[in-house]
């Protein structure tokens, strides 16, 4: 079985940081989210901060999706959905909590 450069990089990072694949997805999602909040939105947490997180999650899963097909001969839909949820879950929770706080504060 041939491992793509993307999969090799991913496995190297997982070994380097001694994290599970699920934890790696969560860390990447949070890292992208906080970079966007700090750099792009200058500290403001808004719904638009989720767009790069979702974009990164979909891009990573597109690569995994086609690597799975090349290696296994089929797509692993549930594994891809699981990874997208892992990548986006905490940034979504943070945005929802921030928006709810702002709405409650404005009453």
C-alpha cells in the first residue's frame, strides 16, 4: 500500500506530538480558529471565524477521502464525517457561546 505525502505528514505529526488522530483534528480546528480570531478579526469572535475552520476541515477530509479510496477501494463516509465534527466542534461551541453571551448582555 502506497502512503501519500499528506498521510505521511499527518502520521509524522501524530507521532511527533504523541496525539491520537482525533486529538490532532481538535487541535488543528482550535489553532485555525484562534489564529483567525486573533489575526483576521482582531480578537472578535464572530460567526465568520468558522469559515476558515470549516474550509480546513473539508480540505483535510477531501485528501483523506481520496487517499482512502486509493488505498482501500472505497470511501469511508462515517470516518470523514467524524473527523469534520472533531475539527469543527469546539470552534462552533465557542462561537455559539459568544453569540449567546452577546445577545444576553444586550438585553
